[in-house]
């Protein structure tokens, strides 16, 4: 493909509360066996983009470990490959990434040393499948300077978290408002952009000269009347997981047969780092209803409408309903968990009771591992 990829995976969201204390948002577990960033990486690989840079910053240890081998997404190659960029202290710069534009600026040599004419910029905290070739073809057909992938959402969506867009009949963007307090539009930016590589370098360098650091505010919105910026609408599944509620609902969506079929059975595939875990084990008395159970789990109790991640132990007479249990959790006997997200590596004592009464409850038990 005539493009390189850049995945912005360095941000944090206070809307994730305690869930982001252990990991970057792009490393959040999804659908039992995946991480959020797997979807953007798989889209890059399936679109035959051979060279991808991932920009990480906040709480990136878990994310960097996940990206330690590029072979899982077919980026282990002599030409191109997967590059992970973290903020680097130099004699000329001692800043962390001060924004998305600054993150690109601090790694501008990645763009300058490349030869592909276009750049695909994507976010690492979104769940979707997309052929970036179609967006690039649209970008070239429209003779656009920048193309923004966008989507119509329902009136119940929390539009304060997104950039809202208004387009004319030719799909050229006329209005672009980032995180409006009162939204007048229901078309949102999906955080995916196509731009010519040389033009991106020029715009990023100019933004740095003016001490501007945000890709959306200081480039897309600032230049909307000066550059030919077009919108590319998608209708397929897309979700951003920058809040606890969205994260919970995204995982719950994978309990729907049509969503599982779309992501797991329809081409192209979604790839992830593979752990060598045994298959899930269901002991006598275990009952499972409409749930995802990952490898390495041992189930003794009842699980309904839930997503259980890897290496989870659920004791006797336990009842898990409408909940997400993250990796490596031990749940003692006679425990009731409902409407909850249980943080990874937790130990839930026997006879515990956790239920989210007003929304989703995040359960964090900092106990030693109890075997009995």
C-alpha cells in the first residue's frame, strides 16, 4: 500500500477511573482475548500497510510488553515493520508528548525517513474493522488535503467526548467542533485520518513553531477553511472505549451473535498476541449462559451474560452475572458478582458480594492470593 501507519496510543482518560491505573487505554482487554490496540494493528496489517509506528506514553509498560513481538500482526519483515515510540529525552527536548501533534513532531524522523506518499493516522482505543485502502481511494478521488473518517450516532450518544462534524453535499467538512458542551450535530470523528506525508510534515512543523500541540484543534479545526478536508462516513461497527460505560458496553456487545460473527468469523481477521494457555475447564456443576470464557479459566459456578478473561478461577456456588472479569482473577466460593468489572490479578474472598446498583461497579481487592 502507498501509505505508512501511525497509531496514537499515548493518551489517558479520567473517565476510565481506576481501570487506567494499571495500563494504557490502548492496552485495555477486549472480548476475552484481545487488547484495544489489536483492532487498529489488524486493520493496518489487513490493509497491507507494511510500516507502522505506535506512539505510546501514559502507563505504557503493559502495552509495550504486548507489542514486544511484531509477528502476531505480520509486521516481522525486513522492509517496514512495527515501531514503538516513547518520549525520549534529548539535548534539544526534555518534554513528554504535550499533545497528539507534538507526539508526531517528536518522531518526525519516522515520517521523513519513509518514502510512502500517504499517512494513515489512527487511534489505539477504538474497536472496529476497516479497509484503509478504501479511505485512501476516496481521499485521492476527492483530491483532499485531509480525509476524516466519521460516523453518524444516535441522539443518546455522549457527544461531549467526540469531535462533531458538519459536511456539505460533496462531503467537504464545513464545521468541526471538538468536544462541544452542547452538540448540534450527530456526526462524529472516529479519530482516523488520511493525509499526504509531506503535507503532514509541513503542518506539524508549522504547529511546533507556533507552540501548538494538538492535531485536532491546531490542525484540523484551524485549517478547515484553508485546506480541502473531507469526511468519509462509515456504517459498520465502531466504538471508542474512553469511559467505563463504553468499555463495559463494548465487551457486552461481543455477547451478541452478529457482533461475534462480524469480528471473529468474517474476513478479515483480528489478530493478537497469543498466550500458551490450556482450554477453559468446566468442572461438575458449572453452568454457562451467553458468556465468553477465555483460555486458562477454571469454572465451578454459574456465569451468565458475562465476559471472563484469561486465567480466571471461579469457585463453587459462585454466581457471576452481567460482569467483566479481567485476567488472572481468583474468585472464592459462594461469591456473588453482578454488574461489575473486576480488575485483573484480584483475589475475591469467599462469601463476598459485589453488585453495581447505580451503574457499573469497579471491584478492586488488594488481597494476598487465598487458596482456601
